[in-house]
């Protein structure tokens, strides 16, 4: 009875006194421009952990106006301390963390008493812990190298935390031009070697060679005349013209082993070396290569036998290095009996797929079969995925809503590394910023809701007033492309680029621009994104006019094709914010925006 009375009195007091008697868990890191906290660097921190502490201090100051001093740990650690990095002080304060078994990129975020720990495995874990904390607990977003959201907070309070995470993918490369920015990559969990990450940033996954290395390893100009037997036998003749190597030749195998050793001695930082086919067909038809291929069900047989030989020979001298090869085009299917050695990476390529639909869709059943087969036999399966239209970087490419399902598909099939190839040669490609950011987030944690990430990006980058119209545009284009095979070399004649669809898109983009007409930064971003549908209009102008007339519809432009082209070029190549650079590539082959518009002017002038 006494216990019951006590409970009743406690509840009555809480109701009567309200929030004043509520005991809140968590830490108040800053209030009204002041902080009682210091950032403490444990003894023996790495340059990457030092950089992470500076980034934390700078961002917290930007948010709260409070000065977070950075100190090196002394004889004692203050009660109000944010410990950044590994070291004896972190270990002493947080003995419950299994410090000896932290993965290289695993993060640990914990509170205890009034202290906060942001740490992780080496070399990059602590930097990722800081980035995760600033994003998940403070609401910071780094959308692009030139656009971020850092909320101002008069009071910065965080809950009690006990979080650890090891990324699913060991190699994470959102290979878009936007993602090559060093600071953006650090903050968005990319360990791509294309981002220029230095040792002070924690470094990156380093390759020697990357792909299509056969002729880099065995240059035909140096070796074909003396050793034609090292190259493919095609139609009864040894050749190096659009050919491969004779993978069964014993002397060639030993030569390549020595070349790989030479490469790795030249690049001791490399942890992966590429031994992979040229970017064409031409597999060897000699009796020995054919014998292996027939026994294994295809050319992946002779390829894997060759790569296994190289990997086995270099392993004693380079135990930290894996040999990477492609399962690409003619080598895509897994062999019947051969198995990759533990130090072999198979990189399966999705180039033939339909990117309007997830890889689990029936239209992609051949690729789904291949990934299942490889995942059963390969300890380190990597993927080369395609997320752009190489023939038309600036053309609408409605694959936005398959990115998340596909990354989870890879996760579920035990993939260890993901290379998401996009438009990599300049800024200005269609929805490049969205794809880079969404992919980076998904590569770090595939379990996130990709639709929510897309919505968040649209709102954060284009603004809350314009984002609903751009979201409707994405839905429209994806819906119209759903029954079309969307390849990474799609044509402007694709059926979803019809008058009815593009005119509806034009209406939505007009609304998006009008919503931010007085906000210069947002208006610039929207006009950059609008280059894509206008590219389709410029490419198909005459056809679309005929469709418009047949439908007795209204033409949506008051300007001529030439005037629209001139305005398009001015937007694509005009000035922009710091961190951005003008468009230089319309497609992978190198067509310049100036040359694209010059062609349109010539076509217009040639018309009667």
C-alpha cells in the first residue's frame, strides 16, 4: 500500500511541477553560443583522426557559434570531453569497446556520464564516426562540394548513445564527377581512389591498374613480334587486333606473374591489382584455351584458371594484395568447377541490364542468375554497376528508383565492393548530384529508405518550395520509362521522350523555377537540372513538333530552337558556385556542349 501511495505522489508531483522536474537523459554540448566541452585527442592519434577533430570543431562552431577547443589528452580527461580517435585514454574511459577487433572502417559512438566518444577503426573509422555523428545527431548534410545544410542551433543536445557500425561494403565508389571532391568523399563515406584522399584523410582503397589491363601488362608493341603465341588465336591466326591473351600459355603466365610483382613493387600502397580482359571480345581459340572453356561452360574458365595462377604465385610476397578480374560480357557466367582463390576478386558487370527496372525484375533474370552463381563460389565478389547513359550524359535517364533496390540486391548476394559508374568527366550531367549523394549514403548503409533519401535530397538541395514539382517530374519519367529497356547507351528516340511526357515535364519545371524565382542559388541549381529535359527537346525538336500538331496541343516554348540552344549553352558553361565547374562533356566520347549547340545551329540554318 505504501509503495502504491508513493507512486501516486510521484505522478502527481510530475504533473503539478511539469517539465521543471523532468530529468532528461543525454548531453547538452552547447547553449547560446557557449560550451563547457572540449574536444580531446587521445595520445598517439593518426593524422586522419586529427583532421576529424578539426572538422568536428569547425562544424560545431558553425552550428552553435560556440568555440570547441581541441586539446591533447593529459594526465586526466575532463568530465565534459568529446574524445575523438583511438588511444589509451579512449580505451581507459570506454573499456567496453572491443578495441582490438575494430574493423578498419568500423565506427563507435558512445556516451558515458558527460563524455562523448567518436572513434573507429584505422585508418578511416574515426573520420566516419565524426561524419555519422554530425549527420545523424546534428542534422548536417553535405549535398555537393558547393552545397550543404548546417542547421543553426541555439541549444545542441544529443541523447545517450551506444552505437557501432561496420559498413557492409569494403569498397564504396559512387563514381560520379561530383564524388571526386576530397572533402565531399570523406564526409559521405566514400573510399574511392578517384577522390584524391590522402593519408591525412585516412587514404582510400588503392588499386594498381584498374580494369582492362591485359595490354598494359603485356604491350603488343613490345611483345607481339617475338611472342605472337602470347596473344589470341582468332580464325586460325595469332593477332593482337581487338584480341586478348592466350591464357593457357605457360610462358605468358609466368611473364605476367613477374609483371604483376613489378607493378606492386612500384606501388607498395596498392591492396588490389587488376589482371583483367581488354574492353572488347576476341577470346583465344587455341586448343588449350578451348579445352578449358568447354569443360567449364564458357571463357570464364580459361580466365579464372589464369588469374588463379597469378594470384597463387604472388601471394607469398604480397599477402596483403588481392588480384581483381572481370566477369564481363563473354566472361560473365561463373565456371562449372573452378573456384576463385581467397585472394582473387571477381568483379561482375551489369552492362547488359535493363536499368529502368530493379535487377530482381524478370527482364534482368540472366544477370540475377550470374550473381547468384558467383556469390556461391566467390569469397570477394565486387560489382561494376552502370548508373548513367554514356551516349547522352545530359539526357533524362529514369533509373533513380532502382538504385536502392539494386544496392540491397548486391548486399543480399554477399557483394563486398561496389563501383557505381556514372558520368565521370564533368559536372552538368543529368541528376548527377542526386545520384552521387544517394548512392554514397546507400553504399554506406543499404538498409536506408532510398525513396526517403531522394525526397530529402530534393528538399535540401532544390529547396522545399520547388522539390515537390521535381519529385513529380522524377515519378513521371520513371513511370513512362517502366516498360522500356533502359540501357547505359539509350537513344534520344526512347519512347518515353515523347511530346506528351516532355510537355508535362516542362510544366513541372516551370513551376519549380517559379517557386524559387527570388532565390538565386536554388534557381541556378534548378536550371542546371533542367538542362536534361531541354537536351531532349533540342535533340528531338522536329519530331516533337509533329507530335504536338497531331495531338492538336499547345507548343510549350515561345523561343526558337536556336534560342533555346543558346540559353542551354549559357547555363551549361556559365559561372557557378565555388566547387562547381562548367560542363565539358555531353557524352563519354567527348562531345563538348559548344559542339552540340554548333550542330543545332547548323541544322537550323540548313532548314528551308
